[in-house]
C-alpha cells in the first residue's frame, strides 16, 4: 500500500509556484503532532534559476534531496522516477511536493508516476492573473495543457488586476477545466489556512 502523497505544483514561469510551495510545506509540517513531524520532501527546479536554499529548508523541518541537475520537464526520464523511489525508500515522507518547471505539463508527470509507482498525484496549477491576457494566446497549447487536468487552480497576483478582469479569467478557466476548484490568492498576503487545508486534503 502506498502511503506517500504526491502533489505536483505546475504553472508558467513567474506564476508564483515557489512562494506557494514554501507556505504549503510549512503548513504541512506545522500541522503534524509535536512528537511526530510530517516529513515533507521537495523536488524543486526551475529552468535558469537556482533552487531553494537547502539549508533554509532543512532548518525548518523539511527533507530536501538534491537529485536533479536538469529540470523536471514534460519529457520525463528515469532520473525523476528513480529519484522519487529513492526519496520514498530512504526518507519515507508523508508528502512529496514536486515543483514542475514552467514549461512542463503536470499531467504527464502524474501519468508517469502512476504508471511506474501506482500513486495518484494531486495537481495544483498556478495562473498569473497579471499576465493572463498577454500569454493566453501566444502560449495557448502550453497554458491549456497545464490546466486541463488540474485538480485545483490558484489564480495568483489578484491584487494587480481589477474585478472584471478576474471574472473574465475565471470564466476562461472554467471553459478549460470544468472540474477544478478555483481560488484567488495574492503574493502580498499569506495564503488562507482554509485553502491550505483544502490542498492538504486533496
């Protein structure tokens, strides 16, 4: 029986994935009982960027493995899957959060994990409200691919657009994914604990 819970965090470059990842990881650790901390493992790699500081994460109760020299991309190779197995066997965390690169299709990652390990991953996709109009058409295939199988969609940077724009974005998103829950968040505020609980409970 698989007890590992996997969450794949997707979204285009600059949508705010890392900020959400850190808040979620912190929440999951803090929700654990004091005598049995939930172990949260993180695979984080964005093209052209330096990964999250391992020392910061380890100092806050997270388990971090520096496994990948490349990105977690849509053309998966055995390195990702063997890395996940290594984390499961050696660390045995309750949660594994994978921050996919901004050009990845989270559903492809989830499909490969399920095929290889029989684990169903939760997909949370980030949307940058401030750039939605600019990237929606030029990056149509990528945007729609990242959103199509998301379980939950977070509309970020809502403080940078007006209400009518947000409603238009939500309407567009519902056309792309009828089943996903939509939530508005803003990088200038902490994520509501109720939303973190929704993500935790899948």
